[in-house]
């Protein structure tokens, strides 16, 4: 059923337009820029187009709204859509203010609407394979996880590097640990703009003893996206843009002499069943559409509580915002420590 409207069809939104069209769910596209709408029309002529968001909210044929706008617009547009009775898929971050994130989550639960955040890499085939390895205990008891997301750009002016890049890393670390951190510290530095951090480092400590480290920057001479998981039995490396995961036996249970003198060889890479980021977009889109089906009277299983279950992603990110409340825009050196 064609019942989804995509709001914002620019740099990232055009990918969502394509995926919802391929799912047979795209009803309309909304963008204030006429040139963007004209370009999209050439590929999808049988879709409704409008420059006004109010037109989408008033259209009873639109049941779900996908928001692919600058982060500063997320709260306003998501709140309006929820108030209009629409399900909402919003790109990360959910909001740039903690109270706004909480309000959106509460609104979705109160109205029994689906609110999902686009944590794309949670659906990447390589991460899913890594998640399977950790869940079945192949890596042993987890010790620490670190993630790097470095590149030269894309430099933004409405949010800092932490808010732009780190939601992916936080969501993956939370998924691997299956718990919330009890202590978080973050430090940021700005070089290109007085009020926006270009480089940030974040440390998370979990009740189980696992530690997480996140290093993000859009001021870096080369691109690197890597997730490393250290366990008692094995260590795993997943270059996030790759579909292969490499593991190596962990030296933690070996004697000190053996640790120093002999380093075990890398195992053959574990290859994920799928390999493209585009596939991850498609899976995340399908997941939201399935949640919407479950949340309708005709499709809702009797024992299911789909509204709460489907909004779990946004709830986790809202809680992470509470704990890592580094300002979206901040001057000078940022230092923040929170104990839960």
C-alpha cells in the first residue's frame, strides 16, 4: 500500500525515496526546493509531489512520514507528524535536545504510533554477523569495544561531529553490550568553527565491566570507519564499510611470556551474507514498514505490544542522549562527565 511520504529528498533523502518506492510504499515526496522535486520526478513520475509539509499532514492517504532533513529540524517535523497521527521514521539523531527526544518518545507511546530512528549500521550485514558472533559467545566475555569514524567532511553547521557521526557507534556498542552504560565522559575540540566541535572522544563504562571508546572527526586526512571488539577468547575487527570481519585469538588467557613472544595468526575473514550499505538501507526501511503493519488492528498479533517494542530504538537513543548530553553546539574545549 502506498502510504509513505518522504520529507527531504536531497543528499540522503533521495536514497530513502528510492527504497520506499522499491518497496511499493511511496505515496509522496515533500521538499521546499523545486529543483530537487523536478529531479526526483524524472525517476518517479507517478508519485505525489509538494513543497509544503502541511499538505502531507492533511493527506489522509499518508499514514507514515519519513524525515530526512537537517538535524535541527527533526524535533519540529517529527512532533507535527506524530500529532497528526502519522507513524514516523526520522534520520539520526532523533533530536538535538534531550527533552525533545523524551517528548517525541512519550508522544509516540501515548498515541500508539511507531517512532523509529535511522540507525542504519545496526542493519549492516557485517554488523549483524559480528552481533551473531558475540551473542553465541565465540569471542568470549567482552572486555572492551572501540569505534573510529574519521573523514575529511562532511562538515556541518547545525550539529557537532559527535551528534553527526557518533549515533551510529553508540547504537552498535549498545547492541553488542545489551546494557546501558553507568558512566560516560566526552571531550571535544573545535578548530573550524567557534561553536562546533570538529573532533570528539567518548568513553562509556558498563556495569558488566565492558568499556567502550568512540573517536569521531570530520577533520581528518583520510577516511577510516572501524569497529573493534575485544573478548577473552577472540578479538574481532570490522571495517564498517566492508562486508568482512576478521578475528584473532585473544592473548588474555595465555601466559605473560606467551603473550609477549608469540602472536597468533589472523583467522580467515568471516564474510557476511550481504555486502552493500544499500542493502542495509533496504532492511531498515523494511523493518519500519513491518512495525507499521504490526501496529494496525488488522495486522497486530494478539499478544504483541508493538508500539512500545517498535519505539525501543528511539527509547535507547533517548536514554543515551541523557547520559551523553554533550551540547550539539559548544564553544571552546568541551568536557562532560556523567555518572548514572
